[in-house]
């Protein structure tokens, strides 16, 4: 942060005067984290994706400097998880409306660079689809970038798990070794160590994905886990957090969006 500015990155914890002062000092970038409230197997809490997204946003803001973190949009699009109790799913148009209102509000006050990422991979295609409309809703001087490349995200997890000495075959993308390890770092009391279960192992085929989107995740994994949480550790969690944070920073600071061309 600029000299004289308080060491605070969470916008909602600041006063309006502090935000105005930060903007005046050149703090014109803001990160919007998206999450989900959905099942993560028998061993992780429903809010895992929101916790993950916020932790990544904090790392992005502190690494870049002169960057604030907007309040996490905790609920996302999770219709394929609804058969599991407690899951709350927004309609895509609802999530888009919330994101649009966030961007319009932030742009109005002088933020000129808005970075959006999601801790829930299920939000990626919806975010990619809405990106052009978000950009059209703000002045041309405002840049909105979003990360929506699920393949690169999962590959980054695999590399991080391998480098940390973990079993790469346990990476599946949902309540697996990567996500469980992440939560051991972010919110360790939320990991139910006595409830670890193996889920669907191996990649999801096109037929599996079609079945999951049509009939829900339970049709490909009865316990809601894709991958395996066994072998999870704080070391792996730290590696996954650092690797994905670096991926997001590199993408955003490269001036391009995995969800579409730069405005």
C-alpha cells in the first residue's frame, strides 16, 4: 500500500474515508472472489470454496500491493450438488446480476481494474459467459479480467501436489487431496479427519461430465468426492495455495483474461 495508508486490504472492513484515501493514493485495483455453498464430501464444510477464494484474493492483494479485496460472493451456481443437504445454488442470471452490481459500484467510486476469480470451478463457464456483459456495463476506462481456465487450474494443482510429495492420482478437483490440504491451511478445524472417503478416481470422461450436469454429481460419485482426500497435508495445501495464487497473478498482470480478450 502507499505510504500513510492503513495495512488493510478488505474493503468492507474499511471506512468510506479510508477507501477514498486509498483510491486517491493510487489503490485502484480490486479483487472479487467468488465461492459456493455446496457439499464437499463427508469431511469438508459447505463453505470451502468461499474460504478458498478469499484466501487466494488475500494473497493476490498482498503480493501485488495497492489492491483491495471486495467482499466474497459466497454463494455460486451449484445445481449439480443440490441432492446433497445444505447446498444452496444461484441461477446463473442471479450470479451475473450480483457480479454486475459489484463491478458497477466499484467502477463508480474510481476502481479502474477489477480482477475476478472463483474458488468453485463450477462457476467458471458462467463467469466466462457473463464477462463481456460485465465489461459493457462499466466505463471503457475500467478493465475487468476474470480467470476461467479450469484445465490449467487442475493441472496447477497436480503439479503442486507432485512437487510437495503427494499422490497426483488423488487429484480430482472436488474434496480431493488438493482441496482437503488447502483447508488444513485455511481452516483446519473444518476438516473432519475421521470422515475421509475416496471418491471417483481417474478423469471424468465426456460421458461422465454429461451425466453429472444432467443428473447431478451423485450420478458419478455417490459420496460427492472427485479424487481422494487421503494423503492430504498442510505442506501440500501451502503448495497448492501458492501455485494457484501465482497462476492468477501471472494471468491478471499479463493483461489478459482466460475468459476472453482484454478489453
